[in-house]
C-alpha cells in the first residue's frame, strides 16, 4: 500500500513534496503521458508547491507570485498595508537586534513564524520585558519536527495584538465570484499560546457584521488577484470593523464535515470542480441552517504520556456526535505548548441552536476520560518513539531535555498575564 489514501486514487506520483524540483519533474513526466486536468491541495505544507505546478502546467488555480503573498504572513501584512486593507503594525525579526525596533509597537504583541501553521510557536507577549525571553526560546526550539509547515522557512515576525471576535470564513470562489461562503465562530483561544478551544457553526454574529466580513474577504481576494479557489479565511471583527488575519489557500481542517452537516454543501467536490474548470452553480443557502454544531478539542493542560483513555461504547449514539477523532492511544506521548502543539483529538456535537450545541458539547466532552502522566527521565520512550500510522507524534528527546526551560517560560508568561489582569486589562480576544 502506498499510503492510507490508496483507496482514493487510481494513480500515484511518488516524490518528496518538500523537494519542489523533484516533485515538479515527476509530475511533468506523468503529465506528458497522462494529461492532468487540475491541481488541488488540502495540505498547508504543499500550498506553494501546488501553485508552482499550476504555473508549469498552465492550469486553473493560484499563481506562485500570489500564493507566496498569502502563505508568508509578513508578505501578507505588507500586501495589506500597500493596498489600504486594515492591518496592525508589524515587524520582521531577522536578528536579536531587531527586537529593539519592536519596542515602538503598542503592546501586547504577537510573535509568530512567517510560514507557520496550527498556531505553532505563536505567542502573545504582554510587555517589552518578556519579549527577549520569548524570542530567544522560539529561536532555540523552532523546528519542522514540531510543525512541518515550517520547511518553507523559520523567519519570525511581530505584530500588534488584534482584539475582537475571531472567525473562519470558508469560501468557494470561481471566475472571481463567491459561489458559497460560511462563517464559523472561534471560541476564545487559550493564551498566550493561542491554543484552539473549538468553534461554533453557523456564526452568531449579527447579519450586518457577517456581511461586512464577507465584503472584506472579497476585497482582499480581489486585490490579491485570486479568482478560482477554495479559501479558508481567518479574520477578526473588531470595534473598528473586520480585519484579516490570514488567507489560507486550501480547505480548512474539519471544514468539509462542518459545512456538510450545517449547510449540506460538499466543499471537497466543489473545490475539485473549481480546480478542473467545471462550472459550479452559486449556492443559495436556506434561511436557517439544517443544524447547529459545536466543535471541541481534547487538549491536555500539560505534556506527558497518555496513561488512560476511556470513551463510552454508546458515545456517538448517546451524544449524537457527528465527528469523533482520537489521534493518540495509551502509551503515546503528547506535547502541549510551548514544547508542542498537539491535541488528543476533537469532536463535533449538534444542537437546536448555538447555546444548546455548546451545552451538549460540554456534556459529551466530560464523558471522554483520559489521564496524562508528566514526562520524566524515566518516561517509557519505547512506544512513544515508534514511527507508524498509529502514532502521529514522535517523541523528541531534545524537547524532553528542554522541559525545564519551557516550564520557566510558562511561569514568566503566566506571571505577566496575571499582573495584567490584576491591573484591570483584559486579555480576551
């Protein structure tokens, strides 16, 4: 078997997708005998490769020159500033000396990799005093073994923190026209590491706010020059209106399932239609969603080894769960911020409205029992180091050796946040 996905494909082109030259060469060789109709990726790591292939094969999609503006967070902020699109003040950090320039920004700020994904190595910094410590820690620990999307580069940037309600906007765009859109509300993330806490779909924001978000997203995509794509657009609705965060040039994680249940729209099928130049009818959404969904994550508060995991046999039936994905099993290691950005799993639960769905989610989540034993020098490394499909995370001994430094960083950030709260400053989005 080539991979877990063998059942979904009739033909395979084998290549190291981190090696763009090798991948393009192999695809062109295949294309010469078996013409390719479209290029699509669902994987953040391969967004730039997909755009390069699109250019070489002259197919529908996003050119590399445009994709690199969106994929690179610093380039995207520069693009926004140059095109009269709302953006916070920002700064590229190429050396420790550049940290001094960040003192001109308004704190709190957020430090992040320019090619990051999944909030890996993204940290909220509340004061100038803690910035050097956070920067030093990230530079010493940033690695593709923690986040594979960083193979494009590990440069860092700093930008001013944006307050407001965070949302995901999922868009199907063809010939420059939005054929379908859906807005998902993000629950408050766990700061300072912006750990995902789940979502709610459809959005509870007022219709006016949602329309402003769509208009903003459409403007950004138009100015970028994107005409045909499936987009996972991240934004915040602030007191001054909508502000873009990121434009992800692929389907968002879990979005296929969420949208299918709530709006009865198949994002994968339609994304493939767009990529292959097959006309997609504009979707007319019903006035009311078919159901409301609350999505939750199983996120341990500490890194360690999974020592127990219990899920009731009738779980899906009892809680009417639409999705339940467990990534770990007993004996596996799991790394939480700042040493890693892993989850035990995630689930989605329906309800008659957003409040009902959230309450159902809380009951369902409480029914999943697990225990995490903190790492120590005597941790059982044998099982957690295995490299097969059942163990998505491989324990990194270098990470284990730096646990003490990580704990010190957490103490520093927590202390600073506690002080801010005592002074009456809100740290909420």
